[in-house]
C-alpha cells in the first residue's frame, strides 16, 4: 500500500529524511573536498552546523570590525569583507 512520506530536498535536488541531513549535504557541497579523500567534509559540515550560533557571532563581530575600519578610513592593512575575501575582488 502506498503511504505518504516527508522528505527534504538539498540544493542539488537530493532527497533527505531530515532537515539536518539536507543542510549537511548543502554544507558539504559548499565546502568541497576536505582532506585527501574528501572524507573529512561530512565531519566539518556537521561541526559547522553544530557550532552555527558561535560561528554566526564570530562572523557578525568580523563584519562590525570591517565596517568600523572602513568608516575610519584605515589605510594600513587591507580590509576585505568576508563575502568578498574568497573571490579576490
């Protein structure tokens, strides 16, 4: 007999049984391969999800420091907001 089930889709279209599994899949995709065989990626993704509140606090603090340095016109060290740091712009 057919039954209804709930599934959660990740960014690539894969179905997962829980929201956490879908989010971990998306985080793993963002991280790419970590380690020689890529085996560390799932563990790093889980750590990021588990430490989300702490990571969001650190990023928010960083953004405030960058904004303050830009507003103050600091010319010393290059100040690059995190959202631009990875793409070299």
